[in-house]
């Protein structure tokens, strides 16, 4: 969770042997598998580009508002299936011959879309790249120690596209030779990849296709509702940041001042429906602790702990507590999980080398006819290994791209010298392996944690003369490599289970990444030119811009000029994050499922409680739905959530156009206390 989330429903390999899928095994085994080139089609790439644009917009919106990004894989798979089925259906009706839509083509579309919109997160558009801009520099303050005017690079469409192209492909080449080891030898589960494969396989059965049609109808219905509601809200949002439904004092003006209100956001309610209950409850608990108790308590000591006349965004005041305590919790959670994943990785590799156990800890469950299972596994193995990707190609690709990147990056970010980039690329494959292995076991990608570690090391190594720019730039480089490598292995697992060629998976990742290198910067540029990005009082706060720049300054300067007791509070919350994670891991599952996640709790500390209220409402709706009709909730909750998120995301496009054309909403709906007279 935190800046990135994946599906946290831990799905184990035996679940592939679902009774419904088991009944259709004969058809699955006898189904002809197209050659790898036939799995990649023009129509599939067109659909991938359209969905890539949509999901990049959604990812940017979430990244620039709250920084929580739920897994959108279900929506990508569902919409990919819907668009191609609609395409082929229309062409057939008017008399054109169309190739059958196979599960392999569906998998290629899914892979392409995820690779494309993944760069909207891992590229650092909501964190490291805009941590360098003028507004973030001014927000921290020109007089703040270590915050130099020279360490400013404003976003530019040209250099961002160039930067994406030189760093985004390295992760794909770094682990390709290990695909057999990770998927076949270690049998890593990759829960999100497995869940996606189950979804795609179900689409291409008779009963699954009927359910998919119903899911698409639900998605379309709630997408339309969300879009028109967002349009309706716009008319009342006026000029400025205090008008409209986004500032509706749902629980009264007193709680509104502490950011506790429901802002009628379909996106955040959708996130509440799609994220696990424990994530939503953790976010809400973090909001209660911070905005319900901690910040009002600290505010009472204004004039003693910090000067009372400071602005809302002065780091010497309450704002400093918000930022640094958020950083402390994020680092505590990230470091704990990093150590945990490394320990798990070493332990499981030791078990493999000593031939005591197989990896991951998943026992083969005999279901039905074992010979059928063996035939199925044999067919999967044959197809997965049939179209190999030569090791020399992967190695030469990595070395060639690294050489280009080492020469290019210092021109974009002068303080990040070529030898620092070289050191990063020497270490990157090992870190990418650790992250991919950990993701395969736990479904938890720690790309942002690896990025933050690189940020601190490089910022400290460069020092005061450019350390801030070098640190945040190295963070973007490391996050991109580590994240795309884990995504590639997830896709190899999906391809393995859907009988897709490893080569088609790799090529579709390359195509999707190339699309993302253009689409992610373009869609970000739409936000950058249309909205006031980084304003602490606006909807697009870009919370991680300030946090990442502050981390780089800490790497250069250490702690300085913090408000009274801020350092002690940071230490307490850092230790608390470690302790809560430890308790979660040592407590039995029936109890640990109710223990909050520190990373999720940290987000509202800085941003506010309003989105936590929305997400909590989403989780309450889902909980009631599960009690009333669990099967319906399991079948349709993801589609409803995706519709709410996508509809609000699509409205961003006309909203941005209206903003660029300087067309303002006609009405300002404002709420204030009634007159005392």
C-alpha cells in the first residue's frame, strides 16, 4: 500500500483448480494455442493504447490527490475483453471476417495496459519528478536549510519523455533470464498475476463469458453515473478551493475545519470498494489519530512549541509536524517490510538449495484426476518454454540501455553524475530480483522503498551541492527499474497460466512500456497545464512531492530547525510503525487481520481526513453488500468500483479542457456559519 497498492487477496496456486474451471479442463487442454506473433494483434494494441490513456489519467489523479493507487487489473482485463468482443461483434454483423478473440490476445492486452499505466506511478510523476519543481521549493521555503534555489527543475514534456525512454526498459531486461527459475522452478505464486489469469481464463468459458457480460454492464452503468455526477458537481465548484460538493460540511463546520467531511468523490468511494477492508480502516484510523486528536493537541501549544503567527505551510510550525511524522511512519513501515522480505527470500532460497522444500510455501493439492493435472502442467510448461528469449539478448539489451542511460541522465539531471548512475545500474538487477521474489511470495511490491533508500544514499553522497536533485532523480531511476521487473514477472505468471507465449508477454511489455513512455508524460502534462498542481489548499496537493524533497534534504542536511518535540514524536511513530508490523506478523491470522497497516495510516496524517471518510464509506457499503449477498459482492464489487473510478477519471479530460480554456464553473456553493444577528 502507501504510494502503491496491489491486490492483497492472497491467492494460492491450488485455487486455479476451481470446480467451474475443472469442469472445462478438456476444452482448455484441447484448445489450439496460436503462435506468439498471432497473439499480438493490431486491434489488441489499439485497445491497449485507449485503455492505457484512461488508466494513466486515473493513476495520475490518484497520485496527485492522495497517493493511494488500488490495483486496476480487474478493470483492465474486463474492459479489454469488452472492447475486443464489441469490435469483433460489430465487424461480424456487417459481414467482415474477424479472427477469434483468444485468452492469449486478452492476456497481451492486459499486459500492455498494465505496463503502460504502471509508468504513471513508477515514473515518479506524483513524487520524485515534481519534488524538483519551483512550487515545492517555495512551499518548503527559500530560507529552509538545504533547500536551494539551484535545486529546481520544473517539469517539461520533452525531458520527461526522454527520461522515461532511457530508464523504463532496463527493468524488463534485468530479470528475463530468470523467468524459468521464478515461475517454474521456485513456483512463486504471484497472487495478482494468478488472480488475473483466473479472470481471463473465466472470460473464455461459456459461464464465464456470461458473467463477464453482466460485469461489463455494471461497470458501464456506474461509469455513467460517476461521469455525470462529476459533471454535475463541476457546475457548483466556482472559482477557488472552497466551493462545491468537494467542500460540503457533512458532519458540521467544527469537524469540517479538521477535514472530517464527505466530499462526494466517486473515485475515493470506488477505492474503498476495491481495497481490502483493513486498508480502508487503517486509513480512517490514521485520520482519527492525526486530525481527530494529534493535530488539535499540537495546535493548542502554538506559541510555545512553535511561533503562533506562522503560515499554514511553514515547516517551523504545524506543517512540519505533519510532514515529518508522515515520513517517519512511511520509513518505519518500509524498512520493516524490506527487512522482512529479504529474510523471507533468504530463508526460502536456503530451503530450496538444501532440497528440503519447494518455493513458495504452497503444497500441491490433488484435485480430481491427477493425470489431467499433469497433462495441464505439462502443456503449460511446454508453451512457456517454447519461445525462449536468449540470455545474450537480455544481457546485451541491459548493457546497451544502461550505457545510453549513463550518458543521457547527467544531461537531464546534472548533479546525478555518470558514475552514480553506473553504480545504480550495477546494483539494480539484485534489487529487482529481491523485489520480484518478494512480490511473488507476498504480492507486496516495495519499489518505492528501494527508491527511497537510493534517494537517501545518493543525496548524502553528493552533499549540499546538488544532493537534492541527485537524490530524487536516483529515486525515480531505481523505482522504475525495480517496479517494471516485478510487473514483468507477474505477467510471465499470468501468461504461464493462460497458455500464452513468454515471448509474446515480453514483446507486449516492451510495446506497453513504449506506449507508457509517451502517454504517461502527456497525460501528466494535461494535469500540469490545466490544474494548480502542488497547492496545499487545492484538490491536487501532490502530497509526495513535499515528502520526497524533504527526504532528500534530510539526506543532505540531517534534521535541523524542526519544531519543538517534533523529533521525539517522529522517533515514537517510527518505532510504533515497526512495532505494529511486528505484532501483525507474530499474531495468529484470526487476530492479525484486524491490526492496522502503518503505511495506510500515514497518508491522512499529511493530506487530511476527507478522503479517508470516502474510503470508509466505500468499505461499509462493501461490508453490508457482503452480508446481504456475498456471491453478488464477489462477482460485481470490482466492476462497480472500477466504474466509479473510471467515470470520474474520464471527467478529468473535459474538466482539464475547460480549465485550459479558462471557462470557470458558473456557481460557487459555499457553506459557512449562520449570522449571529
